[in-house]
């Protein structure tokens, strides 16, 4: 199907930082918002490609908790664009058997009510779907996600329902936005920026990162596959020792 891709070792969860929309638009003398609009077909081609090769979980960063600091006009555009996109694309995703999830602060009063309603509707509509999980990280920040998990633990402890001495990493993992989401195997960032920008901080502890200079609107299923091929060349060790298949050290 795709030369060089090992279909037996496709990552279960691919998480993407879709970056570079503004630069893509600037390079064409367009407004930044036109860059965001041009990012939509890229995302939907990637969704189809992910379905085609058998990715089980796909997460896309659509709005960070830091993106509120942008020009109000751009923030307003992004909010409406997200409502509009869900309206137009929800049934299409549903018909492909995709289960839609949102992670992030959806109840933030700055998020328009109609967008919150659409988010809840999309999740309920697709609740029983058995195909790929599509996660939108919207008004998402990794530090906020961890903080709200810690707050939940503190509340349970102060109500006497949890012994503070029993708190482990697993206690935090169980209180993240979507506890059933497996950790990402691969995190991809487009546009050449080499940073994490508050994305999936807890979940990506052992993820492989692939950075590509391609600007998001130019990304598609083929660039996705190129990133996955790069991932397949990595040796994931999770803190263990290198896996040497040759003979072990000579015994004395
Ligand atoms: C990513 O593209 C989309 C969002 C953050 C919503 P940018 O808007 O960050 O594009 P650049 O990085 O300015 O080119
Ligand atoms: C990260 O991109 C957020 C999204 C892609 C939604 P940014 O463009 O906001 O990140 P920085 O500001 O370059 O770190
Ligand atoms: Mg950016």
C-alpha cells in the first residue's frame, strides 16, 4: 500500500501538533485565518490515511490554553471555525465508524455555548462506534490537565474517600480527561518548531517524536506515512537496555 511502511507495526496512537497555518498563509499573502481554513482538508486526509493503515487513536491539537493570547479576531475565527467544522463533518466521521472525543477545558466560559453543545452532541452521537478514536485537543493544556487531576485527588482526600499515602502515578492517570486513551506512541509536530507547547505532557512520557518542516496545510496522508516510517526505525527502550539480538557477552 505504502512503500517502506510495515503494516504490522503501525503505532496504535498518533498525536499531532498541527502547526504552521499562519506561516503558510503569510507566504501566500493571505490572512492567517485562511491558513487555518487550509488546514482542514489536511486533517481530513490524515484521518482517512490513518483509517486506511489501521491507526486506532488519532489526536489533533486544535486549540491550546495559550492560544487565547492571540489577536481576538483570530481567537473568534478559531472558535467559530471549530463549531462550523463539527457541524459540517460530524456525520461524515460518524459514517466512517469513528468515535469522537474532546480533551480540554470545554466548560471554560470563554468557549461559546453552541460549541460546547456541539462537542457534547458529537461525543454522544458517536459513543458506540467501534472504529478509530479521533480525539480533538481543544482548549487543551497539559499542565491544566494534570492540575485538574491533582485537584480531584485533593478533593477526594479531603472528603475522606482517598488515603493520600495511596496516591501513585496511576491515580493521576486515572483522572486525566480521557483515562481510556492509551499513551501516544508517536507525536508529530509540523512546521519545523522543536518544542512540545504544553501538549500531552503526562501521556507522552515515552512517546517518540517526529518533527517535520512541512507546514500543516501541506501535510497529508503521505507525509503521515513518512513520519510513521521514521518512527518504525526507532528503538523504543522504555528505560530498559538496548535489545541486542546477537550473542551476549562472552562468559569467562
Ligand atoms: C497552528 O498554526 C494552528 C493553531 C495554533 C490553532 P499557527 O496558527 O500556530 O501557525 P504559525 O505557527 O503561526 O505559522
Ligand atoms: C501549538 O501551536 C498549539 C496548536 C497547534 C493548537 P502554537 O503555534 O500555539 O505553539 P507555539 O506558540 O509556537 O509554541
Ligand atoms: Mg504556531
